[in-house]
C-alpha cells in the first residue's frame, strides 16, 4: 500500500509547475498576440466602444422569422 502512495506522490507535479505553465501561456497570449489580445487591451484602456454587439450575445439576431 505504501508503494502505491509513493508512486502517486512522485507522479504528481507541484503547484509551481502549473503556475509557471499558466504564466507562460498568458505571456504568449499578450506578447505574441495569439488571440487578438493587443487590440482588446487597447480598446479597453482607451474606453472604445465596440462597433456592434458580438454575435454570441445578440441571440435575437440569429432567429429569422417568416412573414407569418
């Protein structure tokens, strides 16, 4: 039973490992601009309003009614 616990303990990674990986992903998003972060950050900082409501929020536009 102790062997199993020891193997499980060795197989897990410390929290700092996951923190480092997450910070690296965040840095790539910000500095490599993988997901348009620079434009979003600029718009937020300068209080620019969006041109239109995002499609995922404007659900009323997705339904087309017939002439009934």
